[in-house]
């Protein structure tokens, strides 16, 4: 056999073995990747340790409601017990506090003017100023430091706004958002769920109505968006911190009959993760002093409540706060709702 023939045979063998090696590596990588994926699916890695960057947290500013009722609880949930899909940690977001400056009153004047209140202001206190409508019995009262405000319309002095049936919920919500946007008061995260309810004037006061056809005004609640797929709750489960009652009047200055705006910004770029207690631990705290009963519903004192649902939500404070924090929500029969701080008590200061 000549040397050229031997070289040719060796070359063919080298090529063949090289191809086999490449195929083996490709198939091997495919099988290895598949095995790793199956393993991670069956045994997913745990989350990284909580960062607890903010150190000790300030307590959640639940409103004071006086003495807590005496209640006993039973658990009857769709899961047949405690939910098993609740994570072991959650984010806590920083809430920058508003600060007073020399332009605060000028900013308040611009907001009032955009909403149709051009008369005034009248100084109520060091931080509270009141503006009026020049053509209607309506007022706008605002805290120039925090930015919170309320709107009220005196229907006893002018009942013409409720002479026309109020608009449908979607239309009313659009009108409310438009009014807020005109005053630069519609932040991006105020695009969560919208709820509505109906009211009618009865004995000089607004009372709940059954339907749009029987109502004089419609109330619109604008909630924050979900954070990390976690819903947001307020101190009153049926009312947002930003709401308005709207009439069917065509005049813009007569459309908002009443409103409350208690919005405080969240810095989504500044957050830390904190360990949260288990649903069992939260349930055990339900009868403690740490519980905040958001709504008793039809439940009476010294009675038993059946808890039907347990989940984690973020609490949206109606006053200035340092942090946007998670809570456990307990929903029971007859409209009962209660909150428990979800972060481990170890990470709360005095």
C-alpha cells in the first residue's frame, strides 16, 4: 500500500471520527440540558436570602378604630386549609416623603385652578388651604405639603347637578381620570382596578342606591396597580384612597360632587426583600392586638367568623408612610375583612 493510500484512509477515519464526536457532543449537550431542566423543575432552587436592606421597619399605619371586638374564628377555605402557594418573602418598597418648599402654595393654586377652583385661597391652618368655585357652591381643600385634597359640593344650595341621571361607570371613571390628569394628579400606578357604587339623596344626605336608574350620583374608586402580581388593599376594603362622586351634569364644574385624594408615591427602584410569616402564624395572630379589622361587615361583637379566604396584599396607606408593605388579608362571611402585617415581627422596630 502506498503512502498516499494510507494517508487517504487515515484522513477518512479522522473525518468520520470527528463527525461522530460532534454528533456525540450535540446529543450529549441536548440530553444534559434536558436532564438539568427536569431536575430544576422537580427540585427548583430556593429564593436568595432576604436582603432586609432597610433594617427595622416602621409599623404599618393602620387607622385607629378603638377597642377591638371579641371574636372567634374557624377556617373553611377552598383549599381545605391554609394556602400553600404563598412565598416565604416579599418586597418592601420605599415611599419618599413629600417636603415643604416655597413653591408649595403656588403648586396647590395650579392644581385648584385646573380643577375649576379659582377663588381664594383661604388659609385654614399652616398647611391647609381652601379654594372655591366662582360660579358654584363647591370647594377644594388641600394640604400643600402632603398634596392630599378633598372636593365638596353643597347640594342643599344648588341641587341642579343631580337633576340628571349620572353616567355609566366607565364614562364616570373616564371623566374622573381626565379631571385628575388635567391637574397632573394621575400617576402611572393609579391604573389598577376600578370599582363603583351608586348613591341617592335622602333626607339631605347621600345614601346607597341599588342601581344606576335609582341613583343621583355614582362613586368611582381608583386603586393602585398590582405590585409583583400582588393586589393592593386600603384601610377600607370597599373604598380606595382616591375616589370621587360624579353627577350627570354636563357642566364640568358640577360633575364632581365629592372627592378624596390621598395618594403617596412609591419608588419602585428602591426596595428590599423581607421574610414573611406563614399563613398559620398569621391566622394565630388574628385574635391578637396586631390585627386590624378593616371591615366588620354584618358581624357582631362576641360572635364567630368563618374565614373563607387568605392571601397576601400590599397595604396602601392613606397617610404619609415610610414603606409600602405586605399584609395578610383574611376574608370571612358577612363581609368581614381583617389585615395582619406579613413581614416577620423580628423586623419591626418599636
